[in-house]
C-alpha cells in the first residue's frame, strides 16, 4: 500500500503536570554515544525507570541525589507496591547478573522467581533490542550505589 501524507496537529496536553516534572522541555538532546549514556537516555525520558525508582523530596521533586534508590510507593487495586532499589548496591541490583536484570525488566520476574508487582510495565520493554538491553545494564551498573 503506498504511503499517504497526512497533516498532523501539534500535540496539546490538557492535564496539569505535577511539580516534580519541572519546567516544560522544548527538546531532548541525543545522548553521548557510550553504552551508559544511551542507557541513561533509555532509563530516563524513554522508559521512565528513574522516575519511578527515585525517591521524592519532601516538596514533591525527584531526589536525584538518590537516583535509583527506590522506595516510592504505588497504590492500586493490587494493594501497595514499593519501587525497588535499582542501583549496584547490595540492597539493590549489586548481586544480580545481567540475565536476571533483563528477565526482571522484560518478563517481570524477580531474581528469586517472584513476579514483580504493578505498575512495573515489563510488557512494554519486551521488544528492546539486545543493544538497548546492554546499554540499560551499563547505565544501571554505573549508578552510584544507594543503600
């Protein structure tokens, strides 16, 4: 089927964003061409890993001094789940193999075989390329360990 040209309207967001989102972003520069930088790009603005796995400050902003430390609570019909520490600390992913991390991210299965609790969107990450998976792991391993 031949392509069809369609004019598209500029996106309009009709809901207020929380203060933690900060000011509007006009553009996102491409990441540096290293595995950890590409992984940071994936874990940040693309997949939002850091948004959920970073605790909030008392004023409702992401505590980037504790990036990846986990602890944020999510309440839903499943009950309450708490975001895990995804830094290389022993309380986080420090003892996890690359394969265990990928299984958690793409299949929703923890290191010990337990299913991960919602709202972890592992189903959305199943189609990641091998390079994206390796880049994400490089970034997670490069985070400062947080207890």
